[in-house]
C-alpha cells in the first residue's frame, strides 16, 4: 500500500514539475486585451499583468476609470474607452485593437 502511495505522490510531483517548466515564448512582446478595467477583477488583473511586464490593452467604461488606471501603471498599459451598449464605441475600440498585436482577450464585467 505504501508503494502505491509513494508512486502516486511521485507522479503528482513529476506532473507539477513538468507544468511549471512550460513557458510561453516572447511573453513580454504579447498584448492582453481586458475589458471592464474601471474597477473590480478587470482592474486588478490589468495591474498585475502590467507589473509582470506584459503589454495590457485596458478597456474602461469611463474616462475617470481609465485615467486612474493609467496613473497607477506603467507605460506598457494603454487604455481605451469602451461602452458595449454603443456601436460607435465598439467600432472605435475594434479599430484601436486591430492596430495592436493582441494575444489574449479577457472579458471582465467590471
């Protein structure tokens, strides 16, 4: 019985080691688009990814939220105003994002 437990424990640590070894190449050259960055989870995620060195494209609902986020982060983080209820706002944000090298889209509901 102890042999099975030791084997399972060994497999667990082997799997954990293998997963931690995997990395994404050129991570700092990739951009992450996050919506709902005025407050809450989107704001926190944008700050943390910026602190880790990723380029963050942060979509905020209000200019005040965008300004607060811009002041609290580095130059790698860029903000855009996005109101999903207005098609002109969506079109402007889409045109802005197309000019970037986006890698991941993270929709957050503020």
